[in-house]
């Protein structure tokens, strides 16, 4: 990938057209507050990762009831904030809900400005219209950017590449270009409802930062018994990703992430085909990508109140139709 640099343990890549350079591996925020990870370990993971060169920090307003952001906020004290590119996500689709969640994230993370804020879980075809309504969440993020509360705006989703393309289309019709897009990119995704095949080329074309996730899918991909963790990370790193975000809930898994970077070499077409051949049968129906084929990963489906109210005009239309 053009613009890639490295030190002894980490490689660095540029995020799309932003000019921001970040570590090729990013630390996933969900895992640092799982039940088996106490606060001391969570903070140790974050600070050790930063000390060794990981600069991209992932998080979300809804992760573990806010505990993930609280722990990261504590970890980023003592000067660590200045060493990272900090990202979080908000679930609100309305302007009011998005603004409220963003302010809560700022408070938990103990920062005045977040480098990147993303619209989380763009899963439904109506989500783009809600986000870009004049009373929608993107208006809140644009205002927050003007106020210095955030620097860049992106969106995420794990369900359907066509929803991602729809989000990009609706953004364009509103004269807006995202700085980043986050999506599943893995040895499994390549075979089934593929973000790599459908969305990735469009992001490269528009020079939008590519944030890869679910390269291991919380270890679910490994249950196929077809590939190793390092092969999974190498595959994602071989794509034109700005950063590959991976969940880290132990010092051993942190070491695995660094090993993947240390041993990564760009793969040729034959190597890619060989690796994809291993996963072709297992991934043909999305069995090991339940975030695409079930609602088990859809936190906003289970907590629809997080999205906020529909725009007033839509509510009035519905009210009028009942008369």
C-alpha cells in the first residue's frame, strides 16, 4: 500500500485522503471491558499496545454499557492521549440522540476532541436517510466538528455491502464525503456477501479510509478449522486497508497482533488464491459470519431506543394518515 512506513514492530498507513498516519493494526475497544478482563488488565493492554507502536484506538458509545470508553479514557491519561488516533462510534440516528451520545463519549474518554466519530451499525436501508435528514445524526456531527469536538466522520456496518453502497450514495446526494468506512474484511467475507468485492473498490476509488474489522470475528472464523489467526490477519493486512482493527483481551493476543505485523509480507495473487481456497467451502453460506446472517451482533436492533426518534415530519405524515 502506498504511504506505508514501519518501525521495528509496527507498520503505519495513511487514512484515505485525511493525511493521518496510523498503525496498520488497531486495538478494538469492545474486548478491553469483557467480563473476564478486569480494569487493570484492560488499561495494561491499551498502554502496552501504545508503548509498542499501536496508535489506532477503536471504541463505541455502546460497548459494554460505556465501560469500554471509561477504561480507555483512564488508559489515555498520563500523556497517552497524545500518542494515539482515537475513534469512537455513536448509534443515534436523530440529531438529538447523536449529540447526546457524542457528549457522553467525550466525557467517558476524558477528552475535548475525538479524532474520528463514526455512525455505528448502518445495517438497514433506511439508516442512511435517517442519518442525512436535516434532523439527522450527521447534522449533529458536522456541528460538533465545527465546534472542535471531533475531526473526522465515518460510518460502520457489518450486515450487507449493498447498505454500505447505499450510504455512500445518499451521502453523495447530500454533498457529503465520508473520511472513513469500517466493514468486515476477511478470508470468509471474500466468498459470501462480500464487502471486499463490492464496497472496497468504491472506497479505493474515492480515496476514503478503509477500516477493516472482523478479520477473526471474535475467533468464530477459527472454528472453521481452515486457517490460523496469523493467516487471517495477514489476509486483511494485504488488502488496501488503512487499519485492521482486532479485538485484544489478553497480553497473548496482543503479542499475536504484533507477530502478524512483524511477519507480514505483501502476498502475490497465487498466495491469495491459495489462502482463499482453504476457506471457500466453509464460508459459502456465511456460516462463520453470523454478523451477516443473524441479528446476534446487532446491538441497535436489540436497543432501538438508542437510535432516537424519527424526524418530526415523518411522525406528522403518519399521524395524518391515521385521521
